[in-house]
């Protein structure tokens, strides 16, 4: 199955004080496919606010006219403005207005807690 990679960046700052800014995408989708299919599954690890997924979906629709986009995430927070077609886990607040912080396995490396060789 052809696969493509669309990196998006919206957070800046240190691991403890990250702030979300404008979502930035590349000009082209990185893919080995000879041509883009009409059906795409857009996958992300975490759907916290829906902003990145909504903008990535719109980028695909604008860049590849006629494409049909469905979305899948590992963790979907119910406060998100995006509703993925598929999700592995639905995350709800543990108290009113208090949401759990999802720690990705790769964050330990990014934060300097472990060396790459020990992954």
C-alpha cells in the first residue's frame, strides 16, 4: 500500500513550556507513490484540539483535488474540534477542566532522559 509522510509543526519551546503557534506544512507530500490515490487515511498520534488534523486534512484537499480523506488517531481527547473516523483510545477529563497529559514513548528521548542507543 502506498504511504506518504506529511510532517506538521505547531509547537515550539522547551518540553515544559511548549506553546502552540501556526501549523506549518511542507509544500509537497513525501511519498514513494507514483501518483496520489483518491482515498487517503490521515493518521496522527494525538488529537488534542483538532487544529492540526483539520489543517492537515484541508491541506490534502487543497493540494490533491478530489481526494477523500479519513482520519485515525491513537488518542482522541473529547474536547477536540475534530472527530476522527477511527481512534484507539478516547480520552476524557479526569476532573472538570483537567485533562491527562499523554506522554509519548519518544518524548523521553526528546527530553534528554535516555540516549538513543538505549531505546
